[in-house]
């Protein structure tokens, strides 16, 4: 632990304790000798003007006077561990966000670099040895992200032109509820005033967006959780069906370690693993099932199994050039 870390930890200890703290306890928390604690206190008094004094009656140290409540360490102060964690977070955001909020975060980024250098840590190590490899990440406009965030924080409605997956364009007024990062893309959970129901919108498909003056419609947290968390994947709503999937022994143990849904149920049947998942819309679920073909079989419902079969037949027709007889 360097002196910067000790400054920060001592400051937090004094702020979080109403009474003077004994030198032995300070040494224990800072993981150093009592002599080092006294030297650190002296440095804070001399270089930072910290109002620290010794209280003989309590045999401990603490901030003193009217300035004690107002005193703060100058600038952005974090421990080495916190700085490294924050740097890793910034690096990850830069990677999966494709530069999202780069300008807004650049000032903080520069301060982090200076603080890392002061502690003898190199920022370049994160770029050289840590990689985030996004896949199917769709670019979104920085303005779109900022306006959605502003609407959420200010509880304002949004007016937008939205292009669906099938390229159908509509004008919508929505009341934002949640901003969600899911499978390397950003989504907005909102009350749609056009459809008069809760909907999920992909930020990448928003073509035009404006902040409205009207207050957003407030949806109870319990109702939001019920709507958006019951079903599989990004497709929300009441879970009308339960998929029963059988995974063979080649991937059964791997699947048993995964969470497909918070309310999933799994059990072993010999070397096979049986996974039950609630869902309302089969589109995303079908994609995940197809990823594991030929090691997964849809036991129920029959309709879901036929959808998977039809997708497989359609693919075979393209690659074989022959018409496949479908059940």
C-alpha cells in the first residue's frame, strides 16, 4: 500500500468515526506500523492541510474543529485497487461501446491516467493484456444514448421515429422505464403511448429522437419486473409456454452450469440434462436452440419443436439445393 492509499483510507476512517481512533487500530486497518501511521498523519497535515490532531483523553486521532466536516481530499482520490478497477471498467466501456461517451468521459480518463502514473502504474498494460471482443454489437448514436439517459433521469417522455426488425417505420411517444444492456446491444424498456402497453425498443433502430416536455408515465416496479423478467430473453410479457429441452451428454454438463432464465428448472436424466425455460415469444429461444444442434432436442411444446424443424429444413434446402419434405 502506497502513501496515496494510506491518505485515502485514513480520510475515510476519520470521516466514518465520530470519536478519535487509537493508533493501534489505525495501524491494523492500514496494514502498517504505528510509526508509518504517524508519518502519514504528519504528511496529511503538512501537504494537504488536514485538520488532524491527537486527543490524549481518548488516546486517539481524529479531525478537529469546524473544518473537520468540510475537509475533503483535493481532486479525485481513490486507492490503487479502486483505480485499477475503474480503469478496467473504462477500458471495457470503450471496447463494447465503440467509443460511446468518449468525449464526456475523456476528462475523467485523463485524471485516472495521472493518478495511475503517480502510483507507478501503467495504463498501457490494460490495452495490451486485456481484451473485450464484442460480437454483433450495433452502433448507436451518442446523442441517442444521452437523450434516453436524460429522459430516464428527468422522468420525461420521448418522441421518436422507430424502425422495426421488418423495416416498418412508426412514430412513437414513449415513457422510458429502464435502459438495458443485453447481448452486447442497448435496449429501452418503455411504456408505448401508441400501443398503450409496455414495449422494448432497440436503441440502434431509433432513427430520430427528441426529449418531450411531458412527464413520463410511472409504472410500478413490481409490474415492470413481472412483465420484463418472466419470459425468456429480450421478448417480455407473461410467460405463456415452457420449453422442455433435452441436452445430450456431450454438452449436458456445460448447460447445467448456465443460467438461461432466473426461473429455469433443470434435472439429470442419466447422462442427459433436461432444462425447462418459460417463454412468451419463441424467436430468440429458437436461435439459442439452433446454436446447440445436434446436441439438443425439443421435447415440448410440439409447436416449438416444429418451428425448429422448419428452420433446419429451410437451411438444408439452401445448402443442398433440394426441396426437403417437411412434417
